[in-house]
């Protein structure tokens, strides 16, 4: 479709705003909204900042006030038509007197869809599909979750220039630079779950926690989503004026008060079932206290902690493993025919963590080595035997076998039922090969160091490719330098039958 020139810049801004919620809105989507007044000037803007907080449309309309009447609203995801704790966003737009609504992507969920139809039925002009590809990319984790019924999977690995993830003797500390490792922790912090295989747990004893190098830095400190075309790649740059191919719009700002959680009272229900990570399994979006009157723009949701998932078909995870240390919630996935009594072996007694604190750990996929490199981030609150983190529960789930491992699609659907929207897969070429072989990797993030090994362990194990004609092809989204290393972001080319 041909996009009206005047719609490009405001929708691009809405996409950028949506990206600011990346890592804090799960299990809800990221959504951005820009409201122009009847003269075409920006009157309000906002984004969905965290699950339980106000939706993007509500923040933008509250900022616009009376100026929204007769104006245009640009929304990256179809306004919800669902009535829950408060009314639907479609009704809020009607009540504000907006004359036109421009939508990037329709909502694929039966529960929330229908906003566009309601708006049209009440005489509002609706345009759909504006910058749809860009808006899909910024919201790809949630859209995968909503469309396929499973989490979006990002596979991360680090390797030398000749594709080796470890030397012949198994050592790999450190192939990549401190800058690359810090970047990995930022990506971990934005995920709902960090997944590793039992081989990595037994060989490396990783903790699998997210430890951003800057105190307080987490998903909210990352201002863009890697691989989203047309959005600045330098943290802190938020003004889209001057980006090639995007015209300027008078009054379109860079940072505004509406970029932070607004002080509009009440929750708005683009809240899909699932748990806030950091809660125990089974807690749902509605359990969050939400955004109440009297909260201010600086309020933040409680800290979310990525779920640690160990793929362990035969239940070999030792009770002393760091992934059971109580520093984050942990789920151990075993085969449905694994020996009975495994729950007694793996799960801690109620009310306590499974294992005592350990010294700071290595990265997943990195074998034991004496000492630590200067500058490697430590787990907060663990120095001198101190621990300020709450003890999280360990849970166990049984999953059908598939070959020598588990049915990974069944595992992902179990994670989706627990509100996990995005998975960060790392640690183990065997498990990575199984995910790739089962067609379950949606994005690849590779850190390539300017170094050569010539022999040693490959980053990817058997993925079921027996001839060049079966080679999975990918498309690069981004190639950027992180310290001395390269970060490559790619995604598999579309395959028929992958989407419902």
C-alpha cells in the first residue's frame, strides 16, 4: 500500500516509543502512540511502559487533553476493544473525539481485537498497515507469542572468526570482550526466560542471571530494540528528525514527559494471561498492583527477574547447581518418563532456596577457570556472603521426549502458559542444534571475536542438516561493532507453514 507522506514520521515516532517498553511489558505487547491535534501538531505521546500500567493510547490522550478532539492518533498495535479493569482503548479514543486513527498492525488476539471495527462503526476514519513491517519488528516477541502460542526464541552465541566457541581443551574464557559480555547481560535482562541445557549446567555451572554492568541498568535503560530498521542504534538518541527517508513533522519532539509512565490513574486491559516474571508460576497479569492514582511519572514497576530454564531430560541437575541458588526463579524441564522421585532430588523444601550462595559464576558455555577477568560484572549483593535478593522457588515440569532430548515445542508452549513471551537461548551447541533443527529459533545474535582457533568446539551442534539443499538461510538485520567484536543479528527466512 502507498503510505501518505504525512503519516510516516508520526508512526515512526510511535514505533520508537513502543520500543522503550521492550523488556518490561511482558506478557503484554509493546505499544506506542502519538496524538496530533486538528492542526497536525503533536499534542500527546506515550507508550505502554510495563504490565499493569496504562496503555500507550491512555498516556497519549491524557497528555493531549482537549487538543485530541478532531485530531489523529497513530498507534503501533490496533487499539484494544476489550473491557476488563477499565474500558477499552477504542472507547477512550472515541470519548476523546479523535477524528482519525492510524494503525500499524492489527491485534491478532480474539480477546482484544475489534478496536478498528468499533472506531469505524462510530464514524472515525481508520487507516491500517502504516509502517507495519517496522511495527511488527519492534513487537516481534509478543506477536510470535500471540500468533504461534509459544515464546519468541533468540539464540545467542559467541565465537571466533573461524566459528569456534571453545578451544580443543574446552576453554573459552574469554573469547569475546567485556563490552560484548555486558551487551549480553542487557539482552538477558530484556528476556522473560534464559534457557540452557543440562550439558552446560554440568560442565560450566552457570548462574544464568541477568547482571547489567551499570547499576540499575536493565530493560528500561535500553532505548532501542536490536534489528529494528530505521530506529537509531545509539542509546539515548530518541529524536527521529533527520533519519533518512523520514520527513520532519512540526512539533514532533524527542523526549517528552509522556515518554515515561504517565500519572493517568487506573490500569487498562491490554493484559494477557501470564505471570510477571519474578512472581511464582501461576501468578497472572492481573495480580500486579498496577498504576494507581497518586503515582507519578518517575514510578517504576517492581524489578522483574528472568526465569532460568534447564533442559534436563533425565533429571541430572545436581542440587548444588548455581541455577538452583534462589537468586532467580528456576524451572527444570525433564522427560515425562524420567525416573520417579526426581522431584524429591531436585526441588527444595518449601520456603527456602535450593542451594547456598556461591561465588560469582561464569557465563553459560564457559568452563571453569581460576580467577575472574577484571571488569566482569558480579551478581549484586553477593559479596562477603551477603544476599539481598529474595529466595525464588524452583519448579519442575515434565515434557514428552523427542529423540535423545525433549519435545522443545511442547516445552515452549508450557513456558507460554506461564506467561513467558521471550526466550534467550544460550549455553550448549547440542541444545542449540535441537532448537534450530525443530525450526524454533526466531532470531540469532552472534558475537564474533577477531581471533582464530582452527580447532575446537563449534557453536552449533547437529541441526539435522544432511545436504546443502536443507541449509537454513537467514537474513542479516544488523551488523554492529561492540568493543573489538562484531555483533551480528539475523533471522531465518520465512518458511511456509510456520505461522497459523
